[in-house]
């Protein structure tokens, strides 16, 4: 294997544990057929999605995040009181303030932690992962909890067949710690934003530009709005582009990867990226059929799927990639150390 590591005098960060949670209630394609003019065959063929998990009324992003975090910490054998920082990626915070990370910290009993929310849509988790890694690498912290959690059903218009078929609710958490002797952990990353894409995927109202009012509610501006064609074309191009750059500058070929863990937005986007990287489908982790697009939750949920299906092992080179509203793009190369 031709992996070339850059010299580093600081600590390296690794993922030491993973935990995920999805609410038990299912919303299947058959259920959606009763709500909008669509059908199972069309949804499955175009997106790869068959079902998604949806919260019950009153269940919030923090509730999913806490469940995932508890499982993650239990898997690591770490007490919540030992967590030093919590970075929570979400576009569906419990409320505008305080940060949902504050609510999660309190519910977990992580009395020694500070934290904050990070908003980068579907790239939120890899963005938060790198922020957490920098705290580890700098020596500032030794245990950082990174969480991706979204209750997308709270901002989806279930009369809009172009968006309601895509999204589900879910959360995933990882614990970041310093590498031990002989471990490599997180190797490299490349992030990018392109604000010209903001109009193609957004929630128009609810912020300072369009505060909530009778007019914004009547106009259904508190739901996700998407130009599906524009998002699809850009996602196919940019996910592959950033992934290729990260691999090339580390002298890694697609066939040398243990697995590819992409954001789960659309199976066709995933496979287009994998083909460009020269990866066989059996090393591409796909669980969109079971969960849909859970936004910041998709990559940790896919990590957990890889572990459950024994498709990832300690020492594997792993590539993460995502694309989200904003536009936001991310690619991460790491050595799996669990």
C-alpha cells in the first residue's frame, strides 16, 4: 500500500467508538403512496430508499443525539463526566438557542464538557469530525464527542413529493481520542463551500431574514425547499472531485481502500462517485434503503452498518465523502482503529 503520511509533531486523532440511534417508527414507500402521488417502484429506482425512521410527536434532535451518545460512550467504556467537548452537527436544533449541544450535555450528565452546534447540512458530521480532531491534535482535549443528529421530519412538507420521499430521522456519535503507539487515525481531509448553491437547497423562513409569521407559514416556507436537478448534478461532480483529490495527495488508490462510507442522499450519486474512484460495490457502504437521508446522521449510521455487517476492520483505510445544502462538500481519509 502506497499511503504516504506527512510528518507531524502533534498528536493524531482517532475514532475510538461509534454509537447510533434511530426512532422505532417506520415510514415506508407504501405509506408515502397514501400521502402524495408517488409509488414504491419510482422511489426505489430513483433514490434507493425503501423506508425511513420517523420520530413520534414531541421527540427532538437532542433526544436522538443523547441515545446515540450513550451507546457510543458505553461502547468506549467512557463515563460521560470524562467527555471534555461536545460538537453537535444538525440543521434541526431543538430551538434556535441554546445550542442543542447544551441540552445534550445536560441530559448526558457530561458535567466536564463544553460544546456547540455546527450547521453544515449533510456535511455537518465530517465538518464536526475535523473540528473535534483539531482539539485532540492540539492537545487541548483527550475525549471529544462528535454527534450528527437530525429530525428531518420536523421540516419536511409531506405534501411535497419531491422532498418527502428522501428524508428520515436519526443520529450517530463517535468518540475522538488520541492515537496510541502504532495507530494512525484521521489522516487528511478537504472541505469546500459554495454559497452560490444556497438557493438550490434551503429552508427559507425561520431565521433573521424571514422571521416566522402568518405569511411565511401560509407560504410553507418553514420546510425544506430543493431544486433536485441542480443538487443532483453538483453532488455527483463535487463529491467525486474532492474524494479524488484527498486520495491523490496521499498516494492512495480507490482499490486500496477497505471501504467507502458516503453520505446517504441518493444511491445513484453514491455509485457514480464510487465508479469514478474505481471502487467495487461490495466495498461501498450503503444503507439508504433502510434509513433514507438523515442529513448529519447518515455517515455515522453507515459506519455502524459497516461494523454490524463485518465490512470494516481495524487497520482499514476508509474514505468518507458528503455533499449538502449551502453547498457544502467534504472528504476525509482515515485509518480505522476500532
